[in-house]
C-alpha cells in the first residue's frame, strides 16, 4: 500500500505515472475522502482507487489493477503546462532564457512525451513565474509610493521614479545634450513605463531615467518631468563639484 503525505502529493504521483506509461486517465470519483481514476480507453480495465487515512491528511492507494498495457500516447493530455513547468524548473532556474527547443528535447528524452514549442513556451513562463513570483506579487513587496483609497482598497501602487548615479554621470560626460521621452504600457500589467533616453555619439540610446506609474495621466507625466528636472539639476551641480 503506497502512502502519500497529502492529496496533492498523491495526485501528482498519479499524473507522473500516467505520463510515464503514456496513458490518459479519467477521474470517476474525486472528493475530500476518495480518489478513483480509470484509463480513458473503455476497452482497458486499468483502475486506481485511493482514499484518505484516519488522520485526514495522508492518503493511500487502496487498490490498483493489473499493469497498464494500452498503446502509449505520443501527445499525452496529462502533460499539461503546470506539469511541464514542474519538470523543467531546475533548467529554467539555471537560465531563464533556456531555448524552448532544448526543453522540448529534454521532456521527450526523459519522459517520452512530445510537446509543441508553443506549449513549452507557456510552461517556461509558468516556471519563471513560480520561481520569481507573479509581477503583481513582486511589486507588492516594494516599499515605495502608495496611496490610500479607503477601507476597501487601503494600499494601491501609484508610481516610482528611478535614476541611478551612474546614469546621469554617463549622460553628462558621454552623451549629446539632447534627451528623448517616451512611454509604453507594460505587458501583462495595468501600469505604464515612462523613460528618458539620450543619443550617444554612436547610434545607440543611453537611459537617463525611468518611472513606473499606475496609469498614463497628466499628474504622472508632471511627476516624471519634475523628477527628471531635479535629476538634471543635481547632475549639473555634481559635475561642477567633480570638476
């Protein structure tokens, strides 16, 4: 009798088994106390039944029919994005930009599952999200400018302006006395990025400052320009001091 730490651990083990043997499983009974699955092939008699133990935490497989012998599925629906993300977690943690084709080959060699590159792309993004956390969660940890909008939504991100010392020093010493301003919406977020660039002597841009704001508005643009003006004034005074 196989015993598992909890229901999630047991369900993951069943999913791993289904992918390993190339079977598509159908859930017959799933509740807080029972978990029964059968092979999707109606001609197959494979069946697994598990239930929770008296401690109401650990689970155990109570019955398991003969070994699964159906034809192996090349494209297994049990190998979903969540499952793939868990299997490529170490590779993605080592390199967030690991090529999707390399991950496709890895899953094929290790688990015998053929996965489209489009699916693997989503799985890699899910793995990055699991490692780093969602953007909303990450920004939620920043101790920056917040506004109070009442008891229903007491803390809401408003804006942040960033210009490092090396940025305005590089601008004063290595860039033409011209700046360009632009803005864009951040993919997957309801926020906007405003950025100030300066052309160098070579045909490349040099970032001077940027801001992330909650929305595109006159108030936020005014905030960005006031902060940029202060940055330039500070840079000028610092350069006079260095000289």
